[in-house]
C-alpha cells in the first residue's frame, strides 16, 4: 500500500485573526490520516493559544514548536526536518481555508508515483472575508526545470510531497537556508524539477486563498501585481533571488541528472554574464515563463543586465 500519512507543516506569525478557520478546515479533511506541526515565530497576538486549544481537541496529532524567527521561508525549511521518514508532507499557510478534499486529492494523485513527486493545485482567490473573486491561473506550458528556474508555479499553500520528495527536500533544505532563498515554495519546485520529480498541477482548486493587508505574498494576476513584479525584475531584486536559488541548487548538482546540471550552468551564465553572453545563455537554456508577456519581460531584463547580482 502506498503511504497515506500526511504531516502538515504550518508556519505561523501573528495569525490569530484567521487561524481558527484554517485549523477547522484541516480538521474537516475527508482524508483523516494527518498530523500537524506548527512552528510559531514569536507571535504575541494569541496565535499560540489558538494552536494549543486545537491541539487539546486533537490529542497526539498536533505539535507546537518555537520557530527560528528568521522569516517564513526559513520557518518552513526548518519544519521540513521534522517530517518522519515514510510520511508525505504538506505546506500550509495560516490564513487560507482548505476545501474538504484537498488532502484526499493530493494523496490519490501522488499514490501512483514511487519516485519523487510534487502535487500542487489551483486556488479560489478571495477577499479578506473569504468571498470568492476569481480562480488562480491554469498553466498551459509544461512544468519543468527550464520554467522552474525563472518562475514559481507550484504554489506552496497547495503543495504536497510524497516521501521520496520529502527526502530530497530534507537534503536540500540546509543549502537553501545557507543560500538565503527568499521563497521556500519556488525553491521546492526548482529542486523537484532538478531531480526530474513528477510535477502534478491539479486544475481543480483545493483551497480558498485569502487576500488581506498582511498577506505574505498575495495574488499575482492583477495589473498592479504584475506591474510590481516587473519593477522588481528590472530593479535587480529578481536577479538577487535567482542568485540565491542557484547557490542552493548548485550544492546538490553532483547528484542531479547531467542534462539538468547543464541547464543550471546556463542559468549561472545568464545571471552573471554581460547581456550578449547572458542572452545566448537564455536561448541555450531554453528558459521560459508561462505567458509570452512574462517571457518577453525576462528577455528584456536579461538584455538590460537587470539580472546581474545586486550589490546595493
């Protein structure tokens, strides 16, 4: 029988306003074989008390830990090390609401894979009161390393990993932390793609993705959000992220398939070389984003040298 126990990894900080809703949605999952590990980064708004009450209702299934207090990405990286061998793992944000079949759909999709496999899904984007606004994008271009290295497509709040994928994440997490990766879910997509894991993106939404003033990331499908991302791209911030991601992955290059190592080498040239050589590396690497406009913005940033490491 394939493994079915899912360890839910929840990083919290000042989450009291919405946390009860998320915890109740975990308890209501149709897939009942789960446990929950909560790592709190020093909240002082009652978050820990809410978690403790939930733990009292679900004896033996919930752990509350003191987090590393170094931001959400580091908190999730530290949580990965807590997953026991042979279990699946699911990232969980503190302010969403899971649909009842979220875990069951993920477990079923992952069950057919013995090698590393990463499941993610679309979401229903809502306002702060969980009133639906729209659904997240459906990706039409292939998922894989050439996309993963320059675009985050496997949303962390929907991501579930089979045991083989968890082992890869645990091996890579110390390198990711040393490299200072900004986004744990983008790094996870890259790592899975670098080792040719099965990448499953479910077109059916699995949760209500709450948008509010304190959202850690927020939606990326509105004109203001797209404009903000373009500004980051052209200002060099995106390049800084790419350098950190490359450093985290490079530490595991000796274990990667040779073809993926060569793609990673083209990324290194793209972010370090002057524009003419960087553009050549972009073409040789075959890097792409999911939309033509996104890929065009990438080409523009490479042509202007905006991806070269920011030292300011």
